[in-house]
């Protein structure tokens, strides 16, 4: 199955999980109707400068971010780190995280959430 970029379902979420600004979520695949695995999210996320997703935890699931472009600051279960293109972060097993764009260009990242 092939999906073209202009066919993605797009959500704009304001102050997502208590974060700043707007978060653009491009759903690459419909998690309920197309993916047969225990995948809760398979998306490209864009964070404009100063925007981010607030701190939240992941119980009984894992979330992986893969940074495609830009510079992000993430809190990884209490540790603050800078992430750049090519970096990944995985959060699960009850741990929590947040992420925000700290550069002058948007952060683009792929996000996958898989349940245990």
C-alpha cells in the first residue's frame, strides 16, 4: 500500500499535553483501520520554533521520536537533552517525556507509539 504526502490526515493540536503553541500531526497511517499491530500512533510531527508537547508518561506502551530536521529540547524522565537530526528518543514502561523546538527552524520528527 502506498500513501502520498497529500493524502495524510492532518491534526493541529493547541497546547498539546500542556505544551506551548500548535503541534501539527500528519497521520501516516490510520492506526485503527489500517495498521494491524498494537500501534497507537504512526505520524510525522512538526513543532514550530517555541512550540512543544508538554510532559506526559507512557504506561504499557513505548513512544519513539526520530528527529528528521531541526533542534529539539526533550525532557527524558527528568534529564534534559538536546536532540538534532538523526537522533532518537524512546520513552516507555511508565517513564515520561516532553519535547519542544528550541531552534529558529521547525522540528520535524516521526513519532511511533506501540502498546505492549
